[in-house]
């Protein structure tokens, strides 16, 4: 695709917004730094235009998810079957919003944050109130930074509006159930196997579901594997370049900005979110969650590569089986009008 001036401005918005979020989390020493790096990427990289409706969706999703995570573990944490059923219903509602279209950002951001927070809520080292506060603050900060960057770096041409595709009721049911079932299975597996250090793999199992079809999940999974490999490689490269200076926030911020700028440019040249956006989120998770004076990137990056690849392959197998199962019934058969 042609790399226009507006695409360059979009890349700058993504890189600057994510860097501001990362530096804010590091300076304030907040626990869930991944929210502050990934949320600006979602808001500035997935949405073609920023308006009041988009802002309300993004902040509203964050507030609602935080309330759910504050209440659910205490109410149903001692009763796993009911807990899993409620989690399934929450995912079902969000994927239904995504399948219908107008509230896709609300559903997509809610799926990501709900998956992360519900998983971490079962570990004593993560406090529910801190996670909820970080989620809301990161969401509000991302919206404020995005609004500022759109004011400073506005698009020269108005974005082209895309009409929502028409879908039959069968397709809507198929996409909703496919996403909710596999997302719930992912939550159960990560809880059962006690995979607290596999954040990148966990997020990947949710992001590959966003096309809400088996064919789309295969393409998304392949792109996410390649993007994660490139993102981890970039993180390792800058780890070697910085060496003992990676705890210096100015140098760390510069390294992060360069990484995000490179992947944002790749993302801007793709017709749909693919390798570039996968690389962006990988770099955001690595720098946001795992870089500190006590914890460098080397082990984290190598572990991310292997765990994420395995997680995506298993998720695609589950997507295929659920896809085939849903196609057995006329009311959930995937038939596009």
C-alpha cells in the first residue's frame, strides 16, 4: 500500500502515545504496565478516527471490566463451575457486540482486559484494587494522549468510512459462540496450568479470535507468530545495545519509540491488522510488563517466542473443532449472505 503523509502521522501518533504510556508506568512504578503500552496501540492503531463515541466506548469498557473483576472473584471464586459460566457469558456478550459491529471497540478492548485481569486476579501478588485502578487510569490516559496527538498531528484527509458487512443471524451466532467458547477455554487452561508468566501467550489466544472465523483466525495466527518473533527479536537487539543502561528511562524510552515506530510503519502498510500490529503489541508487553532494573528482556523474550507459538497452535486447533461443531447445527452454521 502507498505510504501517505497521513499514514506517517498515524505512525507517529502510535509511537509517541505508546511511549508516553510506557514512561508514565515506569516513573509511577505501576504494576500493570502492559495496560499503559498496549491501550494506546489499540486506540491509535485499530480505530481510523477518534471521536466522542470512540472515547466513551474505550473508557466505558475499562470501567465495566474493572467492576466485574472487583466483584467476580469474591462472589464466585470459591465455586469454579459458576465462575466459568459467568466468564463465558461475559465473553459471549462482548463477542456478540464485536460481531454486530458498531460497538466493536467496546467488545474488543473488554475481551483483552477481562482475559488479563481475571487470570491475574487469582494470584495473591496481584491486588484487585491496583489492577482495576491501573486499568481505568491507563484507559483515561490513553484517551487523553490520543486526543492530544490527534490535535497536534491531525489527518490531512478525512478517513474513508467502511460500511459494515451484512451478516445473517446464523453467522452472528456462529461468530459469537466461536469467540466466547474458545476465549473461555483459554481462561480455564491458563488458570488450571498456573501460567502466570505467559501474558503474551494469553493475550495472543484472545487476539487471534478477533476475525471471528476459522479462516480469519488462521491468517491472524500466522501473522501474530511472525510479528511476535520480530517483536521479541527487536527487544533482544535493543537489550544488547543498551546493555547495562536499560534502566535509564531516557534511553529505554528512545529504544521503545524506535521499536514502535518500525512496527507502526509495517502496520500502516498492511490492509488489515497483521504482522505489524502483532509486533507492536509484543513490544508493548515486553517493555511494559517485563523491563525493570531487576528483570531484563532476555529470558522474557525467548520465553514469549516459544509459549506464544504453542498457545496459538493450540488455539487454532480449538477454533477449528468449535467451528466444525457449530456448523453441524443449521442455526449456527457459517453461511455468509
